[in-house]
């Protein structure tokens, strides 16, 4: 049952990604993904938000299908599955797996916590821009300088 369901989950995620990509392309061709109109596409934005972790899930399902399904540690016709079972007790394997899950869960929550803090604070506009010695971003409007060229020169430039 494990291989059956993980394969279908992986394929279902692939079809979801394809449908989401086609729907996004359709909305883009209709002109609904401009900076002003994209906020009205809540279903599409939630679809992409939902899709973010699905790629990892699809990869894991593919790994399960490949490694559990074909049993790469068994040589066909030479060694039976019963001969290659690990002598490590199940409790040790469970403790190792639990340790990995705990460590990676801590890393996930730390990433989400610090990432959300950075996003809530927003960009620091007082930092110097790369390649510019002055700090900060000038947000004042530029001074209008009228064109000092004769009218004939501006008409030729426009043609």
C-alpha cells in the first residue's frame, strides 16, 4: 500500500503544479497579473502559497517509490529480502528517526520564526546601496530641469 499511495500522491502533486502553471499563464495572458490587479487574484495567490511545500513532498514520495519499491539493497536472484534485513533493533532505528525529526523540526520553526520577523520589519532603507558610498535611499522627488535645447532639436530627437 505504501508504494501505491506515495506514487499517486507524487503524480497528483505533479498534475496540481501543471494546472496551477496553466491557470497562472492564462491569467497572465488576460492581463490580470499586473501590479495593480494581482491582489484581486486571491485564489491564485493562495494556490501558489499552498504549492510551496508540495515540491518537497513530491520529492519524498518519489524517493519512497524508488527505494522501497525496487529495494536497491537486494541483488535480484542472488540475495533474498529476508537475508538483507538489518540486525539493528527497531528501537534504535526509531530513536534515530525521532532525533532527525526533532532536529529538523527545530530548524524549520527557527527558520519560520526568524523569516517572519525579517519580513515584518521590512527592508532597512538606511543601509548603503551596493557600489554607492552614501547611506540611505533618497526618496525625495527629483528636481525638474527644463530642456535647454532649441525646439528644432527636440523635434528631431522625437522623430
